[in-house]
C-alpha cells in the first residue's frame, strides 16, 4: 500500500516562506505580487498607472511601503527583489507615470467591500490600450485578482484561467470545451455570466493544466467569439533560484 | 484519514517508522509534485535568506522604512562584542539575530516570513544561534526547519497565524513554538520532546496582544521577536532536559485559538489599542501621518 501523508490546508512553504522584502506579507509582498500580475495582464506594457487603494491599503500604505511594492510589481519586480525600495526612481528611469489614489468613500462597484486590502489598477499601455484590474492581498503574500476589465474573475496565479466574451448563442461553449478536450485539458471550475438585456456572455474557466497560445488562437476563431484572455499559471520558483 | 493534529501525525510517524521532519517532507512532495531533493533544496534557500537577514543589521545601524525605529541590533551587537552581555553566547546571539531579522524586515530588506513577516526573526535566531554555536551541519539545520514548519502547519490548521485573527500569540507565539521544536530537533531530542518544547513555548505566549504603534510592524514587534527567540530557547532547553508539558501541544493550540477569539478587535493588529494608543504611540502616529488618529 502506498503511504499517504496528511498535510492540512497549508503547504510547507506557506509556513516557512515566502522569501520577501518586508515589512508586511499582506501589505508589501502581496502588493508587489498583485502589481506583477497586473503588469502581466496588461501584456507587460505599462505607460501610465493609477492605483486606487481601498480599506487598510488606503490607510497604511505609506508606512508599509505598499506604494513602493505596488509600483515595483508594475515595473516587473518580484516580491523578493530588493529593488522594491527604489521603485519611485526606477519608475522615473523607465518613464512610467503613476498616481496613488486612496479611496475612502464608497464606490459604485463596491470594491471596498471585497477585502480589507484591495487595489484597483487603471493601466494605460504603451499603445494606448486601457486595463482595469482589481486585486486583493489575502495575507501571507497570497493574492487574488477579482476583476479584469469589468469581468469578475478568481485568479490566484496557481492555476491557469481562461476568460472569454462571446455572443450568446447555442454551441459556443461546446466549441470551447471541445478545443480544450482535444488538448486533454480538464476544467476545474466554470462560470457563465450573461448581463440582463445583453447579447454577449462572459465565461470564466479555471483549468487543471497549462494550455498553449495555440489553444487560445483556436478559441479566438470560433464564430461569435469577441475576446479571449488566457492567464497563465505563475511559477515563481524558477526566478527564486536567481537570488544570490 | 485522521485529522491533521500532532498527536495523529506522531502516531503515523511511529507506524511508518519515520521522523516528523521526514513526514512533513514526504507530505510536501506528495502535495506539490516536487521531488524530495527539490523540497530540501528549497528549504535550504530559506535558511540562506534567514542567515543573511539575521546578520544584516549587526555591522551597521539600519533604519526602518517609516523612520520610526532602527539600530537596536547594531547596538546590541556592539554590547556583546564588549563582553558586557549578561547572557551566554547562544542566548545573546539569538537576541541580536532576531533583532536583525526584524529590523531588516522593517527596512524593506529581504526576509523569510516564518510564519509571518512580523515574526520573521524568531525561528532563524533560535536555529542559527544554536546551529552555529554547536557547529551543526547545514543539513541538520534544514531538517530542524521542517520540524518547525510541521508545528506551524498544525497551528495554522487548527488555530491561526494572523495577528488580525489571534493577536501576537498567533504570530510571535506560533514562531516561538516552531522555534522551540526546531531547537530540540537540532540538539538531537526526540520528536516527542520537540512537541513538549513547542507546547511550553506557546503556553508562555498565550494571550499576547497585537497592538502595533501606527499599525506598523515595528513597535513592539522588533523586540518581541528577540524575546520570542529567548522563550523558544528556554522552552527547548527544558524539553531537552526531559521536562514535559502537562498540557499536550494540540490542546495548547486549541486554547490559543479560543483566546484569540476572545481578544477584542482593538488588540488584533488594528493599531487601535494597547501600546498603539499610549500617549507616545499616538504622538508618533500624528508625526508620521500628519494627522491625529481618529479613535
């Protein structure tokens, strides 16, 4: 019989780890990780960014270096990069404009109610594309992206996510799942959302294994498909090896 | 399958004839799909970063990001160097290393959260002060970290590791408990002794509130790390002598969680109670943020 081991809900490196720049796993490391993910979602191109800060982020961001961490993440730095400290001068060097906007009044979308540590990134890319990304820092450096360009998502970086927007009609979902099936990709979680009086639907798929850009291209070709976004799993272990 | 309590894990270790460290390593392999070598190598990386942080504040004074604190690790290091310390080599070096880790953290330096950033000095200080003074191998120190991690996993599972949920006992308390178990293991004690050490340390930290001045991980966190490390060493020393905790580790964890639930929100990391609202704490708040705290 194979031995199995109890592990509970924490992994070893949730407890001893992460390696991070201080002072706070939620307000610094998590903030940097959110910035990094936002940058990836904006196709690694950020010309201008507004950080709207909610809850505890709005109150204590300066003392915890949350501002430096968010900006460093947006510039592509990892939560353990010592460059976090010099994020402001780094942004100047890279010609990235930034504004911090602590939000203390209730917003129409109610972002302040999702989690005490919430940030909204309004990003303009080099070619003028606009991204609206909302994320929460959950503690221990763990994060979750909860909204991408107005679509509610649940992306932690631990498994790949596919978000589609398409005309609402029969057969489209079957077409998407059959393309995934051909690549033997299992769907762990699925949500379809249609706004009332809308002709389009949003679909959100959490996948059990990585998919290639080719799959995205195939899905893009489905008649009636408007937009496909693939959020690849984020593997930080490899870049951790570069710490001297 | 049995629940993830230490009493169950220890039974399972006996049945499989493996150590607690080995059990935790195998569980991680099974869970993450990594090989044993990869898991051990990654823990080695943690030890390296811990060691840098434990020494980073000793040779020159460092200031925190907020400017509120700094220089204690350097000051204490100088004092030890003059031969003035009342404590022995192990204890005094644990104190300076814990101060260093916590000051490095507050200065936006690189640390290992263990289990949290606010309590990042305790496990490294205990393991490295004992490891270095007793010339333990890197491998031994890495194994001790797996024992510490197992203790932390059980505390996280059945109680909490967040000051916002359980106060400082959940962060520095958990860290001291983890560190005590690690030191017992490092000195060749049994897994049962390690758990007695863990229980004794956590018992001493029960009820400790989280009341940071200005809501920042500095006052009183930095010095609590130093004293948390000393709690770990004293507890480990008793356990190595064969002294047992009358209350088993798992039950101490349950008590810690219950106490955390009984703490008012003001004393759970909100910066709105205890030291944070002393006359000096409030004055620091006003200086730092340019406006008085609205209570």
